[in-house]
C-alpha cells in the first residue's frame, strides 16, 4: 500500500488496517502479521515494482541489482528498515 502525499498515520495503525484488509479480501488463510513502512519501492524505469527483488531482500537471499532499476539507493533503505524491524 502506498500512502498519498500529505497522509500521516502511525505505523502500528497502518499495520492493523493492513492485516484487517488482507484477511477481509483473502481470508484467514492469509497469515499476514507484519508490515514495514518504507519511503519508496524499487521500481523499473517504466514504473513496475520489483517484487522478486523485495522478496529476496526479505528472505536474506543474495540478489543482483537489475540494470533497469530507477533508483538503486532505495534498496539500502529497504534493507535497513527490515533489519531494524527484526
């Protein structure tokens, strides 16, 4: 979920709302409990979100930075946010 500009919400409230929404949309099978808030997501120059890359970072796997990434600096921000949360 991406917040609109100017919208502020606490991370705890956002996490609660996301858990409720995922369970409502998918069902209790979706075992979603934790959300990590980051400023920006890794995207290609054409605007596609690099989901596989985020999964690799979350799983602690080795990854290579694709040449099509728009801003590679956001990867360090995501890694730092995940390490701070764990």
